[in-house]
């Protein structure tokens, strides 16, 4: 199957601090590549993520070289148009990782074969692979050893290379996962405790990366941002599906059992219409869903996106209840934003504001 690739040329530049007129931006289903060694603008990366999903869903015949696209702007603004839109060849889309992985991570050669088929490595810019891979550590987990324990702080993100693991809630097995699965990312993004125990069923080999290194990779590689949006989007239908469906049918419960973000995804993925109310120490939070989309939110005197951020940032659990149905006025209300973008922006903001010292150092 051929991969997606599009080239955009900057045709208008209004004091953009990073890019220049006539420079090209390359967008693929794996990465956003910017000119030369210039840094990637995170505002532009978010815009391009939405554009990628739009372009992937339309026919090639619908693409127009005359259509102008624009970033949402910071101290400056650029407009760009598609130079050409073609399928990348298999050689362009894939990169052999066997040699790089074997030398950079001391990974056994038998595991290096076929690494290019694991999603998270496909998402990485091939030009940066040699720099990125030393951040990972090769580890082996013995049968019945716990990789994560429910309630503990998440220490790292794990990418399974061989073997199988069980996802457990108490002694109940929720799911069995194997090669290519990514574990522990939600604890790193939300700074919340691990919500399930993950135990090796047999000898399990994996690559691990600590939370700080993963956050740096996300900042330096916007293609990983796209990858994790997709990962979050289908998380409900994979490892946590059984547990989340049970909570969804009950319509009430405790945030001690499930993080806020996972709860939002339940109602989004199940296209629920109604009001989710959560009792926190500071008062009641309310989020209205229409067919899984968020149309308004309120909490602690804040509204919509700002309220949603404060809800995501709450670290002390509370009780939640979902009441089906909306008023006729609410049924006509506009969405406050695209669901996954709202969630990812909220998680990113929580992470940035929890590490102010690191941000200040990076600005100097």
C-alpha cells in the first residue's frame, strides 16, 4: 500500500519568525518536515495534523493546487498551497531500522528485523532516527513480573518487541497485548497513577524510554504527536475496551478507577449524547456531549476550553455521573473544538505548566 505525501509551498509570509517565502513544507502520514535544520513550530504542527486527517479522507481528485492553507498565527503568519500531491514510493516511506537499532540500543538482531513495521518507529522522521534511538533502552521482563502496577507512578513508556503481557484490574484480565503495543503513555501525559497492572505472561522483550525523554521527543518530533493522537483515538477499542465499556454502561462511578481523559473518550467513542457531571472538591464540573462531541463545559467559574483544561488538570478523584439527553437548544449548539485536539491540547498544557522550570531553561 502506497503512503501519503504532499509538498506545500509558502506563498505568503507576514513576519513569520521561523520560515521564509517560497520554502517548502513536506507532509506525510508519518511526519511533518520543515526546511533545513529549522525548528518545528508546534502551532503549525497542530494545524498540519488536522490538515492531514482531512486530506487522507478525501479523493485525490478533490485536491487543488490553487487552494490556500494558513497557520493560525503567533507573532507572524504564513499561507501555503499544495505544490503537488503524490504517493510516496515504498523506498521513500520506509526505512530499514535493523542496522541502526542493532548498534544504538544493543538490540538482538532477531528483534531488529521488521522493526520498520512497528507504528511508533514509522512515525519518526527517518533523518532523526539515529538521534532518537539512543533514548531507548532494551529490557527483558521475566514471566509473571510486573511491568506496571496499578496505583503506582508511571516510570516509563514501553514498546513491546516480543512476548505477551496481560492488562489486569485486580485479578481480572482485561486484555492481552503483544509486539508493537505501546504501554504507559497515558501516565506520562496526565501525570496520574497507572490505572491497570501490566504483567508479563512469558519472557517479554521491550524498548523503554523514561517520561522526560518521551516528552522531549514529542516536542522535537511533531510526527510523534500525530502518532499519539491516533493511539489515543483507538485505545478504547484495544487494551482497555472491556473495562471502559462496563463503566460506560453503568453511567456512574469514581475517577479513582479511570482518569478523566479516558472517561471523555468513552462517551466520544460511543457517540453519547448527554451531560457528564463530576463532583470535585472545588465544586461540580459539567461537560455536554452531542453524539460524542463536546459542545460546552463548565467548571470553577471557567467555560468551554478553559474549563476542560481545569477538569483535566484535577489530580484528586471525584464521583461522576452521565445523564442522557440534551435540551433542544443544546442540540443545536456548535462544538467547542475537535475532540482529540481539545484533549491533546489540554494534556500538553497540563504537562507544560507542571514543569515551569524546564520551559524557562529552554527559552534562555
